[in-house]
């Protein structure tokens, strides 16, 4: 997993590293500028010789990084045009400027009176190195900084290479005003920042490269970030070896409550997905008419047929031999649906995956009273989560991280907030950002497939957090693999299930 730092956490890491460097922060600046130069060479290779480069530096440490880039370029025979904003410089930026002056290159002091020099230079510039503002911005850009950024946006539309962050964005809050640059490439230091991960700011960063700039492992571990990006290698625990002396019961029994008339397919998709994710047994609770409608889809699925499947007695009987329960997909929004959840709370102590209608049946405060803490995984999409939290979807989307952490903490369980870059939070502590999945998985029934995967992993004995993280990752990966092979328009929920095998095989799993 890859750490994602807040601005404060990154400042802490920088401070601890500088302490190890005997207080010489300028050494970190040297590494940062050198890292940017290396990425420039990697991207453009020999073509860099044919590119005109303009570097615009601010007055702080981001500007100092830009001055190091300029010196590196000059040292290797390139001839960048260097601008630095007029005014008092930070100590380390001033230090780098004095060094650069020894390299006999023109450094243009940019102010209100000669702004046209920048716009004229940009007319023939192939690569603009943006070293104007760093990650620490908390309010909208004002004054001459705003003038410069607005001028660049009006006069330049080629390749922007941003140092740490596109100028005008906030490392923590992303887009905070209309004044910012949109980069083709961003090189950041130490670790990703929130703005590199969460849209819409992430879309303005282009391709993001991360360089550790010699920050020690001990410092990275000591700082302890609260957000990580999941990686395929994080899920090697799914490859656990099992004894040859196994049977279908070894891999768990998943029970599904939902899929009432008109939405029976939701239960079938969840069940099919659970089977394809390694569950030994899957049983759907339904009535006679429901059984007649769906029993022919997948012969591996089992059914518990009851005259009144959502009564307390039937639910109590249904769940007693199940290692995990899925409830919500196609459950409905009436009193019967609401009562079935309450009955489940009274009679089942195992792991439960909640989805779909659950988040419209209950508010978060009402749900908290049911007592599912420490044994549930919640999987709302943004609209459901907003209803659950009694806020607007717009407000939710403005700070997805905040709300997923709050719900996971309040309910003392695992919450998955679906969407682009689904977030998985364990009890309000560590949150994981999922990088897999594309618009191809935004299709009817896709969420039911996800609940099936998570339910299957829970039934096999994986923890709430392990099941949620792996389930979300593999669900998105299956969609990505399907899209690559059949095309985005042809990916349906059943296609995602069919490609789960390919996703699991990415982990070299022959069987679970």
C-alpha cells in the first residue's frame, strides 16, 4: 500500500528528516529538484534537447525546488528561461538563487511591470515548469500570484510540469478557487498528498510521480499516515494455503436476505458473485414465487423457501448455520424490510454485509441502535450515504474522506463509500483508497456483485477490513479487465462476475 500524507503529516516527515540532516533543509530541496530533473529526462529523453523550457519560481521553497531544476538543466547543457517572482524569498530559496547566479544564466525578476516578458516567452515555450506555489495553500490565491497564474492560463496551453502540486491547488483541500494551473505531469515528494488522489483536484495533476527524496523508512513509519492507496500486493493474504482435507463447508456458507419481487436479480447477482469469489455454499431466502422466478439462473445457488421469509422465525432459522449474511440488495423500503433488519440484529451474531436499501430504511443514528458494531461492512454509494447521514449528495462528495471516517467511527465498523476511488475505512482509523475500477463498472447490479465478493471473503474467515479492502479492489479490477477485453459499453454486472476469475488470477490464485 502507498501512503497518502496530509500537508501536516508531510511537514512532520520533512522536519524529522531535516533533523537527521543536521538542520540542512536545503539538502531536501536539492533532492527534490534533482528528482524533477530526472523525471523530465525520463519523459522526454533525447527530445528534451529540442524543447524550449521556461521555469517560473515562486518566493518560497517550491520556488527553491524550481531553481535547483534550472541549475540541473544548465549543468547538462540545456538553456531554460528562468523567472522568479519579486519579493522576499524563503531562506532556502534565497540560498538556491545565490548558487544559480554563479551559472551565468539570466534570471528574470518578475513583477507587475514586466509581466509581458513572461507571456512573450510562453509563446515559444514547449515545457513550462511550474514552481510557483506548494502544497500548503489554504485560501484562494490572491495578489501577484493570482495575476501570474491567470496570465499563464490565458497565454499558455502546451505542457505544464508542476513541482509537488499544480500551483493554486491546496494539498489538503484540492480546488479552493478558480485560480490554479492544470498540469500534464506532477512530481511530488515523500508521498502522495490528498490533492493527488481525490477528484476533481487529482484530474488537474496529470500523471503523478512520487520521489522519496531520501526521507528514511523510519520517518515514514513514525509519521503514520491515516490514508493509503491499495495495491495488488496487499492482498497476498488471499493466497493462504488450505489443507487438502477440505470440503464445501470449509469455505463458508453465505446467506442472502433481499431480492423481493421486482428486484430478485439483486440476490442472484450477489449469490453468483459470492460463489465465484470462493464461498463454499450460498443460500438465498425467498418465497415460492421468488424461487420459481430465479431458481433456473445458476444451479449452484441454493434457496430457502418460506411462506413468510421475512418473519422473525424464518430469519432466525435461516441464519443459524451461515458464516456471513448479505442483506439489502432488492430488500425494499417498506415496514417488512425494516422489520427484517431488526430481526436479523436480534438473532445473528456473525458478519453482515449491508447494502442498497438499508441506507434509505435507516438513518445512521437509528442504525447505530441495532447493535451491528464490530461485525458489519457497510457499502453505500454516494446517494445512499448522503441519505444515511441526512446531508446532500453534493456536500458528501465535497469531503468523502470526512464522512466515511465519521460513519465508520460512529458505528465502530467498516464502511465502504463507493464511487470513483472507493474509500474503505476501518472504525474511523485507517482509510484505504481503492485505485481500481472505471466507469465501466457503473452499471446496474454492480453493487450487488461487490456485496457478494465481500460476503464470500467474510464467510471464508477473513476479517471485516480484509474482506472489504480485497473485495473492493478485486471488484474494480474485474471491471477493468473486462473493459479491456470487451469494451466499456459491453460490461454488465454478470460480465464483472465472469471476470472475477481473471482478477483473482492476478494474485496467482488457483483456488481460495
